């Protein structure tokens, strides 16, 4: 069994990630990771795609079809499967993640800081403002990692999406927000990889020049998917679906007896 960190960078377009995130590119060049282009499921909206990433179900299958569908998930997420297997779970994430898998509706006073082993997300630090600094979210995640030693840790940042809605895809502000995130990751990833974590980095959806997303434009649906760690084959040119992430996480964590799809060849035999 490996420990896994899944990083979801909200609203990060694939090409912007490729062009602006030099630290991640350096890791790939050093054969410590591999970068893939992934197409998100539809509609290209956040709450439906959080559910897709974490349960392996498309929005049409899960019934979470837009951001206004505010209810607990009825699917088995990575958190549920890990918790039932006796693994420890944690998340530093936007409050919609808490609403999907822990408690709905979210109450910041009651739920912002969570530690309850009976919940799917046993240890959590949640935020509810889109401008909550990405670096703070990473610090929250590192606090959870050091204090609770989770087997599965979700890190979900929001600033790139927030900036995209304010300034659009083709803007210096959007590109620079990706560069800042790349710099923040350089403060944490080397230590995590040295300690043997497997890491997956992706996005829920991209961004368009109308300062929105939800449709089928390449800018909206093409997102990065990067894997880092000794457990990955680092084979290029693999076709990986967003619905594969949940099953892949289960395989890394050693969780069996589930019905999640698994992308072939991405893990070392």
C-alpha cells in the first residue's frame, strides 16, 4: 500500500499548465513525473467534476449536474472506500467537498475544522471564499499531513479559477496565477516525493475567454493530469479519462472490491 496525495487545481487549463508551470516541467524532464492531457467530463462545471474525480462517475451517472445541486453524494468516493478499509483520510479543500462527502449543508463554524473518524473525510480544513490563498490551502494540507498522517490526502485550490472568472483565459493575471501555484508546489512536492508519497495533480475543468466554463470548447475541457512517484510507469501517450482517477487512487491505496474503472499501464507492474 502507498500513501497518495491528490491535488485538484480548480480551473487550470491544460495548455496554461504546460506553458507556465516550469517546476512541474522540470520534474517531468528529470523523469520524476509524467504529464498527460485529459478531457474533463461534461458539463465542465466544478461540483459535478469534483464528484467525477472522487467517485469515477460522470455527472449524468451521479446526478450532480450543476453547481446548484447541493446535497451529499450517493456514490462511493475515494474517501468512503478508504475509510471503510481502515485507512486515514484528509482534505484541505473548498467547502463543496465537505458538502459532497461529510455534512450538508456546510456550516463554517461547525465544519471548517473537522476531525471525526466516523466521517468519510476524517480530518479536514475547509474554506468558503474563492480568493482564499492557494498557499494557505497548501499549508493547511501540510498541517493535516503532519498531524494526522493520512493515507489519502486531497488538496483542492481555488485561486486560478477565481482569477480566470475575473480576467479570462488569455490574460496575464490567469497565466501568472498558474506560475504562482507552480512556485508554491516547489516548496512541498520535493519533500513529499522524498518521503515516498505517490502524487496526482489535475484540474476539474479549464477556462475560456468569456471568463467562464461549462461548455465543450477545448479551452474549457482540456485539463492537465500529472503523476509523480515511484509507483507510476511514466509511460507517455496513455489515454487517461477523468473517470479513471478514482479507480487509480484505489489501486495505489490497495483498496479492493470496488467497481471503479482503472486506467491500464499507468502504474508500474
